[in-house]
C-alpha cells in the first residue's frame, strides 16, 4: 500500500518537474511567479506605508502640541512637524 502511494507521489513529482524544468514553460512559470510576488509587494506594501506615514504625522502633531509650552525644546527636537 505504501509503495503505491509512493509511486503515485513520484509520478506526480516527475510530471511537475517535467513542466517546471521545461525550457520555455518553466521560464514562463518562473517569470509569472516573480511578477506576482513583485505585484503583491507593492499592492500590500503601499497601504502599510500610508498607514505608517499617517501614524507618524499624527504623532508629530500630538508631540508638537505637547511641547508648545516649551518652545526651545520644541525647536531642539525639530520644526519639521
């Protein structure tokens, strides 16, 4: 029973290898996977970057308001707020 399952697994792997290691199809599949990863890194990363920027801006406004009584300390920490 185990040998049958192992033989089916090896057959599946051999077929998969035949497609993925093919000169043309293997290259196209590889390029497709790389494109998908590249696309997803921007699709997922862009909202995260915006979230971090928004959080940083909100923190800067809050810190600037907290430091209003101490203008020298505010200027020491930066006027970029």
